[in-house]
C-alpha cells in the first residue's frame, strides 16, 4: 500500500491559497430604502374606474366579437348580415342576438360593415 500519493493530495489542497469570492473584490454595500427613513409606506394609486359602456358601445363590442369568431367563416368583403346568413345557411348556428343587432342598426355602417372594412384586400 502506498500512502504517499494520498498524503501529497491532502497537502496540496490544504496548502493551496484560499478560494477567492467575487465579494472579496467588489464589496457589497446595503442601502436603506428612502421610504423607510420617512417612516411612511408609499400609498398605492387608485385606478380610475372606466366609464360604463353605452348601449351602442356594447352592441358594437358584441359585433366585433362576431367578426373575430372564425367559426362563422371569413368576414372580409361581405357585410355582417351576409356573413350571418351564410353561416346560418351552412348550419353553423350564429348567435340570434347578433342578427337582431344587425337588423336594428341596418342603415348604420358601424353596424352593417365588418371590422376590417377600413383595410384594403
């Protein structure tokens, strides 16, 4: 049995210099919070409540959701009522309340035209 190699390994690790840490070169300075010095905690700002939606805005929001629902087919190039009727013809069961909204605002282009009407094809 040769004891000398294990002793030399022990001596080399024991006599090696101490491992240096990053904090040996860069000292950590802890700073106190400015709010703690004053003794006050910051008051969270209250968010303003959004104004309630008007009935017209609620209707247009529902129609936008209809435009973005791809279950009823593409909506570009045709009016909303044409899209609703096409979806009904194909058995896709579009919402009945959307049809009522479309018939109610038949002469208003915000109701009859799809969301993408302002974008060229």
